[in-house]
């Protein structure tokens, strides 16, 4: 008999992998309908876009205007990425409540389902791009071997993290652990909190 889960971890890893491969061929699109998977897809899409904006930021031929535009895009995407993490955790807590799981005295787990999903998303991007480097036809054998060794480490890290997500879900559903939604409170994007944006000149 299958154990109840909040999010199917093998499906999650496969979704991350397939989406990264697809989005390198076609425009990024979020077409999930289930509430939790919609949040997962939003987070993954923002990480995908962030990865490639970060590449642009390191272009030695980019001018100041290009870098400024990329920096603003990174700030916007990072805010959306963090918002998606929070929405994943809000959805998870709603799912637990719907199953009447309540454990207010259980130990608090500081890393949430959303933050682990986010880390798995980023790992899928690292795996994809390291695999590309390990197979680069225009690179020498030493480069490919070095990248293949790094790829093996990344794949092990992903398996370990996937196991951790499975274990956390088991503990949440069993009432052995609890999580909260951790608000990021990104001050630099808020016109009322960033002194450069609201014109503050002194302490």
C-alpha cells in the first residue's frame, strides 16, 4: 500500500528535468493546474530564467545599460522565485489542514517543503548544464572528465535531497515535524523600505 504524500518526489525530479530540457527548446510556459504543482512550476520557471540572466550578467562584452537591465531582471525574478516558495509552503500547510494534521507541539523544521523544492529545481539546472559540459565536442578530454566527475556529485546531491524531502513529508503527515511559512521580506524591492527608492539620504 502506497504511503500518503503531499508531493510525489520522483514526479518532481522528473518534472524538473523534463521542463529544463523543454524550455531550452521552446519558450518558458507554466501550464500546471493542480495548486501545488502550479506553485512548483512557477518556482522552477523563475529559477530557469534566473540562471540565464546570471549568464548574461557575466558577459564581458555587455555594456553598462545591458548590466543594469539584467540586474533589474534578476531582482524581479528573484522576488517572484521567493514568492513561489512561500506559496508552495502555504499550499502544503493548507493540504495538511485539509487532512486534519495538526502538531503544534512537534519540533519545528526550519527548512520547508518549498525551500527543498527550490533547491531541487536549482540542482536540476546544474545537472543539465554540467551534463552539457561533460559532452562538449569542442572541449578537451580533461574538461569533459572534470565535468563528468562534477556531474556525478550533483546527481548524488539531488538523490540525497530528494530523500530528505520524502522524509520531511513523512514526518509532517505523521505529526512528527511541523513547518511555517517563512516570509522573505525583501526590502530592496519595496519602495517604502528601500531608502534609495523613497529618497532617504541620512541614517
